[in-house]
C-alpha cells in the first residue's frame, strides 16, 4: 500500500457504543442498515471479542471479512490482499495482539 506524495490520506473514525451496535445490527437484522455485496472489509483490533463481534456483524450484512490483531499484521496482509474498507482500533499498543 503506497500513498503518493502530496496526496491526502483520508481516515474515517467510527465509534461504537458498547454492545448496542452489535445487537442492533446482528440480532435485530435491521433492514435499514447498509448491506454489502461481497466487498472485503479488513478489521484490525487487539481485542479478540471486538474482532468476533465485527466479523459476525459484517458477514451478516453481506461483507467478506478479514481480521487481524495488530497494525503490523494488517500491513503484512495488505501487501498481498486488496480490501475495500479498513476498520481499525486507533488505540492499540505497538506490536499488540496475541
């Protein structure tokens, strides 16, 4: 993954509110939520529970999901894989994960 000099890097931040988002998206099966058409989402988080929740919720909404437990693992994965969206925990320790 390379960013050309002078090109803007856009980072979006989504903050979930405890289990309410997962319950609303997965258990309720809300039809108003955006559904995917097989797009690939990479989720990066050093907490296994968060990875599991995101994985199940996004798959139920029609996305292909890849998960890793550290930024370093994400960089390695992105050398070989294309993703449509990257969702990451902004407060991970360097070298974190299992």
